[in-house]
């Protein structure tokens, strides 16, 4: 896989319900800090509006629970309420107790078993490194969105280290809000990888390509 021509894009998902400069460690100027904070605000504002409009609702297939928040909220609910202890994502082999979220598992291990266990990812580990773009089912109608979709067709792999430097149409630069807007409107979908995950992904692809060549 050729990774030299990846598009550059930073997309940090911040699902806190307040705005803060949690990404300022990567900023190199006041303008960078403002841009990162604005991206967090856009994400928070989207969920606030969605709570009122209920345009996008995630419904539990097992009960009447539903949420207008991120899909991960529904996943956490299913893991907590509808899975057996042994099937939950974080399982304590000491006392056969399961946990839906890593933080609760870590607290349990420390409080009950006096063991320090770290399964939660650091901010650096959570930080997206590359996005793999897949074209969606819907077709945009506006000039700029059409231009972005055309850009995605030729740039499937989008890296995450030069947000705002990629020009996709005239004087328009690709931004975090653009890619999430296109995803919400089904123009694209994407899979995100951290740096370590993408390294593993690349190794797997190279291995599969090598095996395919050997079988020919």
C-alpha cells in the first residue's frame, strides 16, 4: 500500500459536553488553538441541536432505550444492560464480573482486587492518524460538496496531521466539519485508525497482497 500520497486531515472526536482546549498540545499558534476549539464546539452544537430536532436517533434493539447522542452511547448501553457478564468488553477473571466501560473496570480492579490495570487509551493513542474514506449512498447537490466527493474518490486514505492545508475546490480547504458533515449526510462513511492501528492494518494489507501474488 502506497502511503506517500495520503491527504492530510486532523479529525479529533471530542464528545465532552463542554468546550475546552483539550487539543492545544498539538497547536503551534493561537490560530491553531482557536480552530481546534471551534471543531469541538461544532461537534457539541450538533448533538445539542439533534437533541431538539431528533433528526438522528439511535434506538436499542432490545428495549425502549434511545439516544440522540453519539452512537457510542447506545453501544455502552447495550454492553451494560443487555450482555452477560462474560460477554461484556471488560471482564474480571478474578470474580467473574463484566464491565461495559474500561474506566469502571480499572476502578473495580483497583478497589476490589488492589491491582493497577490500564486498558483505557491515552489521548495520543486515541488520536486519529488516518481515515479511510468510503463513498456513501447519497449524492450531494451543492457545488462545494460535489467537489469534496470528487476529491474523496481520488484520495481514499486521509491522514490527520495538516488540517486546513488541503485544497479541494478553488479556495476551499478540507476541514473537520466538512468530513463529519459529509458523513452525517451519507455522502461518505469513514473508518478511523490511530497510528498503531494503522501500522497493523498496513502490515495486514501487505501480507495479504504478498499472499495473493504467491497464489497467482
